[in-house]
């Protein structure tokens, strides 16, 4: 497989309407709570996700180090990256750029009986205030992640490291470890590197066109009113997640712009029921468009 063909990344940083495939039961839960659930990416449906990408990132960070002070900084960054992953829920809310993906209707939306919700997702300038960010997935073979990072991530990382070295060497010096730890957090470098790890996926999932809302959340933190990290069960495993208010608008409603019904849905009755549901929850119906993915699947 030609992995280079999968590295083209659509810039989603300004936000826009992106789609979440789900069951009707889950949709009801979202409307009632006005929240979305952000699940740790290490427990999603791609078993080759995260760990190989983290290994590749660590190797590439090692390549950036050229000795001396730069090596010390890189080691600090790599250590912080590992420690953050171990002590956090790497929460994602999965979205797609398209509502017309039959494979996703079948896999995530009750085999075509569910819904696909079009959320008006804010841009990263707005999301940053709540420690969220929007990233688009990069689809590449497990063994090719290092090549992706070398081309896409490492030039930026090396530029940043060179700049820090220059600034610190021109200053009064001091404790390198303390200096670099502060600069990592202030400059969001750690967040950038973690986002780069979290967005790598197996190319066999490429048709999903996935976009992710991401928040790295400490296990002992509070992320939704007075709630922190919780656990749910799936396929016999305990899955860490937390609830997020990030897709609420100024009136406290979810930022829903479109609702698509699956190919197995009776569009007339399903849309009528959802109109009643939305109205009962305070939504203005003229602001929510409804469509039917009538692809013939039954």
C-alpha cells in the first residue's frame, strides 16, 4: 500500500460542521445531558492505534537530539510525553467529514437504523480556552509513522528546540530541566506532540475521514460540572471516558446543525419523532436540517 497517499491532511483548525454516527439511544442521551462522551483513544476500534505511534514519536525525538543541551531538552520532552500518557485519559470524540459513509452507518449507527449528527464545531482558537482541540487523522501503516513524523512534525520540533537553545544561551542560564519544563507547558509543545500521536490511524480506516475532538485529561481531574473520569464496559473491558460540555452553545444546547437518518430508517416517521424530541428539549426546528441517507442498503 502506498502510505504517502494517506498523509494529506485537511485543515480543520477553523472548525465547521462535522458528523458523529451513533445509535438512537445514544442520541437521546446526548440531548438529555447536553454532553458528549470523550473516550480514551487507546480503547477504540483500531487495536494498532497509539502505542506504535508513540514509539515512532519517541524515536524521532531521539533523532532531533544532537548532543549537549539539545539532547537534555529532548529527553525532558520525551519523558513528559510518556508521563502524561500514563497519567491521563486521552479523550476523543470521533467525528467524520461526511454523513454518507455506509461503513460507518453499519458499524456505529445500529446497522443503518441510527442517526448521524452534524455538529457545528468551534475552531481551535475557541476550543483552546477549554483545553480541547480539533485534529484530523493521518492514515498510515504502523511502520510508516516515523516517516510521517520526520516529514510533518520533526522540522517544527527542531525549529522550536533551536529557538529555545538560542534564547536560553543568550540569557543567564540556570536549571535546564526547570526551564524547559516551563517552556514546554507555556508553548503547548507537549500538546502538539501528543495530538500528533493521537491522530495516527491505520490506513484501512481511511474512508471514515475521521476528525477528532481531543482533550488530554488527568485521571484525577474534573471535566464536566462536578464530574471526573468514569468507566463504562464494552466487549468485556472497562473503558475510561469523561463527559464534556464543549459542544454546547451560548444557550446551553448542543450545537446541532444537521441530523441524517440511516438507510434502514423510515424517514417520515423518524424525522417526525425527532422533531418532537428536539422541540421538547428547547431546540428551534428551523435551525436543524434533516436528511435521509437512502442508499438502498437494507
